[in-house]
């Protein structure tokens, strides 16, 4: 079946964005409906057929227009197969951005250029907003890293030299501020996975345990496993999970492996099912001394590796299929679904 010229013309008019067909010299041979409507909206009531597109670009004082003309010439001369130029085209009442794309095609042994202008304002605004947010984040990070942390360290050092109950309260407050700053810097950095190497679960867990104030709590490694990870980032996962367990009253923290991942579980009060998604959100905390950032860092690092993390009830004894039994004070054993069910964080590769 042969497509009629009228059908081709209707298809040309249906193209989203402003389209024009040029000959090799740059003369406009045809424009679509969107091109004509855009011109009319800008106060130009003509289709521009017969006008030389490249001459207009050359005569413009706009750098992007000149660059567009140069790009199309390189296309006509065979230096490139396709060109794309993004440029602003602001109106008196609106800021707009467009992308010009052009390709060559041959018809009846003659070469032509198809030029297509497509508005990308929403994407450009999103990019500019993201860039502005990143700039603000870098400013905040700089303040935390230098302007705040340096005097905080000085104050903490002086406070530790004091005596009495007030001094202890002051030291605890400064230490909490220091923890918040450190967590905020890790969260803000959002480092990608760098040097991923084979690591051993038991070695990573035991090393991280040494970096956390664990008091009388004990670490138990039920079983180990080898997997690929960025060890420096992975340390944040274990350290924050251990700190979270101890801060919530756990006396034993168990690390183990299962097919396709590993877990960290404790014998603390556990996480109510209604809160299990919220715990990974920044600023979520159930303790007065918590920064509210630890589990958000865990999820961030897990996501960076392409893994997933969830929290559920502890199962105990390294047996992920059987609920852990907990001996209550002077009473019979109760299941892990009771008040002391514990928390279990499972990281799946």
C-alpha cells in the first residue's frame, strides 16, 4: 500500500514539537502545524517556507543559535550523522528551554535535513532545581564538616576536663551533637560503591563491633559467608545496626547468613510492624539520644550496593524458619511475637 502525500502531510503535522524540512543549503521547504502555531504565538504570522534557516542562525546575536547553525552544517557536510543542541528560548512571561535535533535523509536521490524543536522546560527546571539543591547541600556539608565540627571538638575537649554532674551532662550533650554531625555527613555524602571486593561476613561484623560503644552487650556470629561489597561503606551498615540494637536495650546481637544475604538480629524490644517502613526514614527515632539518621544510612548504603533491607522479628539461634523462644521472668517461655520479640534486619543481595 502506498501512503499518499496527504497522509504524510497529516503525519508531519501530528509530530509533537516544531518540525521543518530543509534542503542542503538550509532553505526551509516545509514546516508542520506546531511550527506555524509557535510562530503565530510569538507574533510571527508565517510558515517561514523559503527562508534560509542557516542564514537566520548566522545573523543571530544568540550564541546557541549560531551553534545550531554550525551543527546543522556539520550534518549536511557529512561530518556527523545527527546533531542535538539544547538552548533557552524565554518569552516575556515564561522561561522556556528547547532541544533542537536534526538528521539527514534522502528522497529521490536528493539529500534533506529534518529539524525538530522539542520543548524540555520541565526537565530543565528539574535539573536546575537539583543543581541548586546540591549546591545548598554542599554548603551545609561544609558548615557541618568545618565550621561546626571544629569548635565542637574544642568544646568537648574542654568539657571532659571538668568535674561534677553538670560536666557529665554537658559532655553527653556535646557527644550527641558530635554523633549527629557525623551521621549527617555520612548521609549527605551519599557515596557510591567504589572498590567492591570479596569480604567475609564475620570479619566485617567483628571489626564494626569494635567501633561501637556496646557496653555489656555481646556479639554472636552464627555463620559467616563471603560476598562482594565496598568494605568501607559496609562498615556503616554494621556499626549503625549494632548501635541501634544497643541503644534499644539489646544484650545480645547475632549476625548470620542466609541464602542470598545476611541478617543482624537482637534480643531487644523489637520494632512494631506498623513502624517497620518508617524506621529507615531520616529523623525517625524512638530514643531521646538517637540521631534519627542511623537506619537511614543503613538503607542508603544498602541501596547503593543494589541490595534491599527489611526489618522483621528475631528468630534466634540462627534458625530463620523458627520463632525465637524467650524466657520471661519466672514464667514459661513465650514466642518471639510477644513483647520481647527482638528486631531482625535482613539484607538481601
